[in-house]
């Protein structure tokens, strides 16, 4: 639990079922859903459950391994479903880095040959 974590951030609300999202994967460790402003077709976000961490720096070590396994699992599912030419997996720490939602999340962004990078 991190002191600066805001339990009313939009992803925390999704985890509580207060805000809808298009779920693509969910288990006891993580939830994956479609990004509402996709940078490319299939842009997916993966967030950890039962943890109050704004970003990677605040993620408890014991929760990190299980969560990253889900990030890989969802990346593989995106690869299988969309067969992109490549996949960008990114994560931002702090506003100057581009972070806008303060619950840890990894972006999974399918890339196509010749398609310009959105970010
Ligand atoms: P960040 O810049 O913090 O790494 O990325 C936050 C991401 O969350 C952005 O890509 C943004 O489009 C996405 N996002 C923000 N609000 C919502 C929402 O209400 N629903 C969904 N599905 N995605 C959201």
C-alpha cells in the first residue's frame, strides 16, 4: 500500500466494477482490457489486482512476478489473436514520463510493418 495511491483512480474503479471496460483477460492476479483511446488496433492494458501501486516503482516485489506472468500471457494472446508484425510493451512512471492514470499498467500495443508509431 502506497501513501500516495488514490483509490478513486479510474482503473481502481474498474477493478471494483464501478466503471465498465472491455475485458479480455481476468484472474485473481490481473485484469486486462481494451484501451479506450487505442494507439493501434488491439491496444490492451494489463493491471494488477489487490495492490495499491501507482507504477512499477511502487509494486511490491512479491506481487511483481505473478503480475508479469500475466503481462506475458496477455501479450501472447494478443500475438495469437491479431498476428501483428511486432508488439510494443510499455509502462510509464510519473507524469513527465507520460503517465496519466495512477494504477500500475502495462500497455500492449500491436504494431504493423510501416505503421507510424503513435507515441
Ligand atoms: P498512461 O499514459 O497512464 O500510461 O496510460 C493510460 C491509458 O489509459 C491511456 O492509454 C488511456 O487511453 C487509457 N484510459 C484512460 N481512461 C480510460 C478508461 O476509462 N477506459 C479505458 N479502457 N482506458 C482508459
